[in-house]
C-alpha cells in the first residue's frame, strides 16, 4: 500500500470514530433491568466497532512514515485499546459472565468471526526487541554457568574403541535389515514366477492383447481425469485445501518485504525529526526566549500594579501547584483573578461548615435507603462506568481535524516532518520552561515590593486545601526487606534458584480454536453456552497481553492484578501463560509449590521469597508470575505426602503483595489448576480477580485443531483423510490428547512413506483410544465449582430471575385466555 492509501484509511477511520464518539453519551444513561438485552446489544456493537478501529490504527502506526502523524497515531492507538478494555469490563458487568455471545451482533453488523479477534499491536514486540535481546543474552550467560555441572555427570564418556564398536554394531544391524528386505522381495518374485509357470499363461492374439491394453489404459485415464475434476470442484467450494499455495505465499512475502522497508524509513525519518526538535528548541530559546521573558515580566508587574490600585495591597502570587503565573496569562483581568482566589477561600470555609450537616443527613438517608433497596432490587439500574480514555480519544480526534484532515501528500513528498507544526509545539514547551524561571524571579520581586511600598513582610503562602469529600485510603508502602542488596544480585539469585526462567516462544495464534456460532440460539433456548477456545484466546489477549504491553494502556485501563485458568489437563493453560510472555516480552517467574520446595527456608522465608520476586518483577516489568497447581496454595487440608513441601507458606504474603500493585505496575499473577474443588473458595476468589473456565473443545474447535496440527507436521490434507470424522470421534478429548495421537502416528519414518502410502483416518484411532478423555463427571464438577464463584453466583441468579419472569408472563397469558 502507498502512503496515499494509508492516508485514506486514516480519514475513513476518523469518520467511524466521530460516529462512535456521538454514541458514547448514551451509554452513561441509566437503564432499567428490563432493558438489559438492549443495553448489552449497544455495548457489544460499540465493542466490535472499537476492535475494528484498534486494528486499523495498529496498521497505520506500523506502516506510516511521517513522524508527527505517528505520534498522534500512537496516542490514538493506546486510547482506543484502553476503551476496548473498558467496554469489555462493562460487558462482564452486564452479562455477568467472562465470555459473550456476539454471533447475532456480528450478523447484524455484517461482520465475520475474524473481526472478533483482538489485534495485538505490533509495536509491543518491535520497540522492545533490543531490550529483549540483551535480557536473553544475560539469561543465557547465567544459565551457561550452571549447565556444565549438570551435563558432565549426566552423559557417560566412551573411549574411542568403545565408540567404534558401538558404531560397527549399529551399521551391521542396518545392513542386515536391508539384506533381509531385499531377500524377501526376491523370494516373492520367485514364488510368483513359479505359480505362473504351473498354471500356464492364457494366450491372447495380437488384436485381443491390444484391445485389453487399450481398455485398461483408457479406464485409468478417465478415472484420473474424474478424480482431478472432483478435486478441483471441492477446492473451489472450500471443502478441500488448495494444492498450489505458491502464488499467495509469494504475494505475502513481497508484502512483508515492503512493510520491512517502510519500517526502515520510519527509523530514518525519526532520527531526522529528533535532530530537528533539538535545533528548533535551541533556536526558539536564543531568538524568542529573551523577548518572551520580558513580556511575561511586564504582564506580571502590570497585574501587581492593577491589583494594588483596586484592593490597596499586593496580591498573593499563585502557587506552583495551581499553575503559577499561567493563571495570569489566561486572558483574565486582575479583578477576575482576585475574585477567584477569594471565592476559593470562602468555598473552603463553607465546605467545612457543611461537613457536619451532611454527616447527619447521610445517616438519616442510609436508614431510608435500607428500606427502599429491598423493594427496588428488581429494578436495579445499568449504566457504563465513566471512561478515562474518551477525553484522550476526543483530544486526538480534534488534533487530527485541526492539523491533518486537510493536509495532502503533495505537501510531504518525502514524508518528512512539518516545520511549522513543530515550531508551534516546541514554542509551548519553551514558554513553559521560561514561565517557571520568571515565577521564581517575580516572587522575589513581589517580596521586595511589599517591603518597600507597604512595609509588610512576606505572608506565608498557604498550601491549597484539598477538595472536601471522602478521604482516599492511604496506600500502604511495602517495607523493603533487601535495602542493601543491588538489583543485579537479586536478579541472579532468582535465576540460580530457578524462580526466574526463560520462557518458550509461543505465539498466541498457536492456541488454535474456533468461536461459538450458536451462542445466541442457546441463550434463547434457556441453555447456558460454554466458552469456546476462541473466547479463551480473546480473553487472554484482553486481560493479559494488551495491559502488559504498554505502560500507557495499563495506567488508563481497569486494573487487573491476577487471573486463574481452570480446566482439565491438556487444555493448554501453561501454553497461554507462555503466549502472554512471548507477545509482551515479559519476564517469567515460577512460584509453583513444587518449584518452591527447599528454597528460602525458615519462618520468614516465605515473606522474603514473595518480596524478592515482586521487587524484581516490578523493576523488570512487564512480568508474569505463574503458579502451577494453584489449588495447592489454598488447600482446605494438606495431604500427608505434601506436608514436607508446605504448599501454603506463601498464601498470606501473596495476597498482601498483590494488593500493593497499582496502575502502572505491569505485573500480573496467572494461576492454573485442574482441581479447584480441593481449595478454599474464599481465599482463591480473593486472590484471583478473574476466573476463566476452559471446558472441553467443541466440534468446530476440534476440527480446526486436527487440521492445524496435522498441517504443522508438514502433511497436506487428502481425500483419504477425513478430518470431520476425526473431529466427531474425538469428542471429549482435549487438545493435548489430539496432539499426542498425531505425534504417535506421524513419526519420521511415516512421514517418509507419505509419497507411496497416503495418510488414512483409521491410523489415528488406535493411539487416540489409548488416551483417557475428559469424562462428563469431571467436567460437570468443574462447572458446579465455577457457578459457586462470586460471578458464577450472580449469573445463576440472573438466569433464575429471567426464568421466573417468563413463567409469570405465561401464567398471565393463560389467565387472559
């Protein structure tokens, strides 16, 4: 795509954004419980539109070259991503469920299931590539010091003669096997010749032999032609994979090469822009700085004189926390500034007097509300929470409308910066720097004027009082248990103890699964739809990756400190944890009970362990802290065989450390468990804010899994391989079981035989039958446990209320009839 095409994409994106900003005020209006479905529909449509905008802005920021446009796009990209996370939070509160049935909304908006995928901004990986390489280099160095001790004792060292004898045995065995195969073929040929000689050959005439050969050959050709026509038809309607993907691959490689070239141009233009920023700022300081300084001084002196003429005394200089002299330069007369300062003092006095009255009123109102809430529980109001990202989106949209909407590519043929816009931006910053210097000088001058004219000593400046209201809870500061130790030594200690590990590279797209297409139909039939693998993948992108990837998104988005993944073994829970680390470049800390045994012993060992891990995780953010078998940390009763391990020793310190995480601390705790029933429900739900249930894959997901995993082994689908039948037969099996069955069949030897012997569906049945599926009882017990969680209870209560309302409607209709 050319720069003009990206500019058109940007223009069309802002048209959509303008329509969405007009719809935003409607979400703030309170809605009754009866209109819950319409409220959910509005939220869902906005959520899908913002997802599309996020995808567009990500493409634009990744490919646009002009540096000033890219700065605006980055702010818009982060703000839209934050808005997506806010709408997701509102959807959870409206649906009372972590997953949502958006198939009907997709159909109404004429979108495809691919539009549900959460795009991960490309700059997460590209802008942190250098730091990731440095960290990987440090990890490999530290691990290489430990590896020789392990590797030397694990492998026996052979002498030269022993090694030669071992190789000779293997070679002789190989030659013997080949000779046996060769002799078997010779014996078969001899047996065939003997039978023909004994039975005697049927003698054909020359014409009969020619006709027989023609008949066989023409039949073979026709069958081959028919098979080819059938395959072409099946490929055309999408029932079989295409046999010649060479064209699209070449086009994709060419497009990716063009994208890389544009990224190189981005780096060049960014360097030019940074040099221009420094030059422009220095030029403005030298040329316009002295004049600006004198103008500010004259304006402030004039304000001193006018205030003294009106009030008979010199004014108090505005405090720096209120903006300093910027209040004077805000196109206000001295009388207005003086009146504002006096009004603030009077308001503070009035608020102090009204506090006592308000407390008495609140106590009376609480008693009245307590009686009303019981009656009005059925008519609870729904509304979206106030958004932190909408002001930023509005500001970005206005900047685009004022600066870039009517600009054409002919003004920037080389995609360099706009010098006039740069001067305007830098002039504001230079004026701000000069204002701070002028404030210090004019405060001293005001002090001298009071002494000379009024013979009055400087009045002590009162700090601005905070607004009356509820006192926010003071944030507890964590006591540093390792103040004398440098961060490098703590980092190395965690690596040596195996608590900080090198995560495997697993992209989130490798967690394959299809979405649920009949969710709305199941809801209408009063059946509870279970989440699909695509829903789990999208939730991990929203809760984990988007928040950890950018500090700006994390600071604005609703705070999520911890996630718990619940599901049977083999569902890919740890794979999702590794995917979060891969997509965000996060550090991987392992606090599983099995990994903590024997580390940091003693009474205070658990406290020190949690403190060191969270301290290093904050310093090296983004960080992911993983706890495998999370139920063991919250055991109801510790089994005797695990008493030595003491799995509950970090339970109290873990909850305390999580509470200390605030917006901006890009650290997340992810727990995985397949037996949550043995844990304390209260402690588990208090520690983990979001609980995601991973049920068995449905038919659509199993079909995608079989096809993806077989193709990953380098095998193309054929007519002999019925993936639909495999997906039907493997009902109840997890993705891990399917992978094990495929690996058992597609060995190296079997892959070499594919050209002579095509892959059959029946080959996978034997290995699959040897594995244990997830039985209904196990899945039902996990579902029962999930519906005992706080969110699950609210969901069940909502379903019961809806059923009761429908029964009441039916009863009224019967009475009318």
